C-alpha cells in the first residue's frame, strides 16, 4: 500500500476501495500515514471477528472434546476475545454479544459445522514485478463437493454497500495457490442481520477480469501525483476531515 525505495506498490482490497472513494483519503492514510481516529464501532467489528476466529480455530483443532457444546465453545471464545477490548461496554458490547448469539443460532440451524480450512489467513502475491497484493481472509471453507468457499464477516448496518470485488481479490490469491481450480464460491456473512448470507460463485473468467482491474488501479495509484478529493456521503465520518482542504464544501 505504499511506494518506497524498492518501487514496490503494495495494495489491499481496503486500500483500493479507499482510493476509489477518494484519492486524497488514500494519500493521508497510506502515503502520509496520518494517525487515524479511533471509532467505537471498529472495536465492535474487531471483537466479533476475533471471537469467530477463536471459535472456528478451536473447533478445527479439537472439536468439542473440551468445551462439550457449541454454546460453551462460543462463550469461551467471546470471553477470550473480550480481553482485547476492555473499554468496550454498554450498548456496543450488547450489540457485539447479540451478533455472536445470532451467528451461533445460524450455525445450530445448519445442523453441521462448516469444514474450515483456515481462519485469519494472511496472504500476499505479486500481481506483476512492481505490484504486490496482500490481505487477510476471515475464513476459508471446503464444501462437500471439494469447492473452496471464501467467507468474509461484515458488521455493516447497510448491506447495500457490499462489494464482491473484495472477494474476487481473495479469489485471485486462491487461484495463485491452487492453479487447477476453475471456480470457487464466496460468502459475506452479515452479522448485523441475523448472520444472513450473500453468496456468490466465480470462475476463471471473473478472476482474469479482476486481475485486469487490479492492474488498472495499480497504474492509477502508482502514477497519481495529485491525490484529488472526491466529496461524498462518507465525508462526515472521514478520519481526515479536519485536515482535508475540501472540508468547507461538505
């Protein structure tokens, strides 16, 4: 996500999304590395992600031998994750617990646990000689027919802003790891909406198109010397609102 002396442009799905929304915001966050505001809802999302990471990791490694039930396992995972967010209290903590309980309910209704291959999987790969793509996958499952399913948890209030391009970027990495795959599935799990699911199926043609889009973004970002501001509906919640030269027009 940065241009440095090695001339390697390092990008992630979130960096590309930031640039697409507003190049100036990308500049502040990834070039100047201005300290970002700490939002309480980030802790809510991070707590939920950490809880589900622990929940599935423990189940992968030992099943229910020690915790006896899914409820006990989730309670333990939440308690352990909670230690990382001691200041999260009140309604926000209540919201976090409710999302986790809704997720647990959805798992129980399915009557079987997903076959999880990995949680919080860090990755990076070279798109070309001077562009690296990196990121972290919330979860990778293997379906009964052997198909990969990339899973991403979302705590957004409004699901209309979901963008499958993020999942496709993960799919490009998956193809790098398993060149023989011709298709894969991907799922957003909407934790704020009773853990409802948005499911997709992608193929090689989709991944080839995604590679081309990534190259276009990399070229634009790598050659940008202006970093223009694009005022939009998210400006009032921007971490850099107070230093943005366009703040008076918002």
